[in-house]
C-alpha cells in the first residue's frame, strides 16, 4: 500500500487514463475504527480518511496487486458486511461496510476482470521507411489516397461496431487532451525570469491556457451512479467543482492595490488596474461546468447544493449573494470586495467615464458584476453618476480628490 496524493479540495490525483468507478463512505478497516472513504477506479483502490487528518491516513492499492477478493454471503440470521482483499498473496486487507457492500464488490470484480491497467495507451512513433518506387508519381499519390480512405472507413466501422468501441475512441481523444493540458501546465511552471516575456504575451498565454483547460473537459466526472448516497454525491461534486474552478483558471486570486484611495494612485500600471476573475456568477459557472462535464450534466439544484458545502468541507472557494440584485456568485475565500471597488475607481480615473456595459466589455466580466461593482464604488464615495437620456454613466469622484 502506497500513500495517496490529494488535491487542494481533498480529491485524489488521478493517474493518466484513470477513471473513477464507484465511491462509498462509512467504511472501516478491521484494525481501525476511523471511518474511511473508499474510491474504486479502473487502476486503483483508494482509501481516504473522511476527517481532516494527515496524509498518512490516505493510501491506495493497485488492482494488479490484488490476488483475491472474498465477500462472505449473508444468511437469514447473520448479516455479513465485510470484504477480505488479499494483496500480493500475503497482505490481508479487511474492509467493513455500513452500506453498498454488494455494489462495491460487483464493481471491484468487474474491474479485476477487465484488467484496464494492461490496456494503457502507448504512444509509438513510426520509423522512417526507405524510398518505394511504387509510391512515386501520380499513381503513387492515388494509391496513398485510397489507402487513407480505406483506413478511415475501417476506423469508422470499428468505432461504430458497438457502443463500447465508440466510447473507447472518445476516451482516446480525452486522454490526448489531458496530455496536452499537462504539457501546458508544465510549460507554464517552467517559465522563469531568465526567459522574460512582455505583459501582453503573458496575458495571451494565460488566456490561451485557461481556454484550453476549460474546453478539454473533466476526465472522470462525479455522478450519482459512482457515489454511494446523496450526501456523499454533493460532497464529491463540491470537491470536483473546487478543483475545476482553481485548476482551470476560472477564478484567480485577487491582487489588491496598495493605495489608500483610488484617486491617489496615478502610478498604478494597466496590469494593476485590470479587474481579474475574482468572481463568477452561478449562471456562468453552471454553463462552464456542465460544458466541461460533457454528457454527465447536473441540475441547477445539484450545483447549488454542492456550493453550500464549500465552507463545511474547508474548500478555498465560497458562494455568496449580491445584496441589491440577489444574484449568487462564487469567489475565493481571500476575495475582498473593497479592493475591487478601488480598482474600478482607479480604472475610471485612468480611462475616463464609463458605463456598466463598457466596463463589462473591457474587463471581460458579466454585466451584473459590472453594475454591482460600480454601484458599490459609488456608495463608497469613489464614483459619481450622471443619469441622462444616453444612459447611466459613472465618473471618478473629483470632490474626494479635492478634499484629500
């Protein structure tokens, strides 16, 4: 048994091409009374402590090391809830279930029969071949086109032979997207001051990375079928949502301006004045998250129930509500709304008067967020309004500057 690495939200870091199959809570080891969260994937059996304990309580077992699984049958007078798993034919792991034991055993035996660890995709490169006279000229080109067409027809027939073959082809594409995302992350992490880049290049690279990560989807989404119980489903969905929001660049930590008043910060750069994605409305998050989940869509109620468990699970994001509009939004736990109001006022001082629609367009945020920011900045005395037939326009509060 090896230690199980976890993400910031407490979910296990999946291996390449690994998919979660079933999750069940309230499982105990025969030698330990602490409840465990047991996750089964196509590669591993993961045992994770339900409480906030050290990483020593979390470990995993590779399915290829399991030699036998014994699940005693229940009788009329005696209920059996234990499962005995033999590892390396010498180590016995006994799990005691409070629920869903038979479902877990069925999934485990099925994965042991499939032996998915033997079918990992192996990238191979074609060796350069020597010159073939039969492939030269017009006839050679026509033959090459015919060969490609035959390969395409064969692949299409194989893909649609049955549902399993089609899903396997789709999984290969997702695996390729995951590899691309991993390379992009490693490339971003390897950037150093010795390789300077302009501000525009950094912003373009960050935007491209965020777009790619959001579009490539979630490899192993949490569903009701692969979790045991409604409460566990919402908890796992909350953890998956937190990982998605943080790792895919949906939200970024705020970068407060170190000034007392927005009107007294002429030295602030354009990057400082940029309103970053510290907040996202529930409607926008619902669309982005469901698009990443593919066919495993969730309902608005499921999303809201998952968001309500952020704080109890100790996750680094929160769900809040705007007082005036009543719009729900998700943000990081380090978010400070006063900092955003100062940024907005500094931005208007630099660019001049703006409407809420113009602010939303220039900063890449939704219109309700822009309206909320400007109204709150006005309430704080940082902005003034001019309401006319042309609409509602906000100006920097020059009276505050005169007083200061």
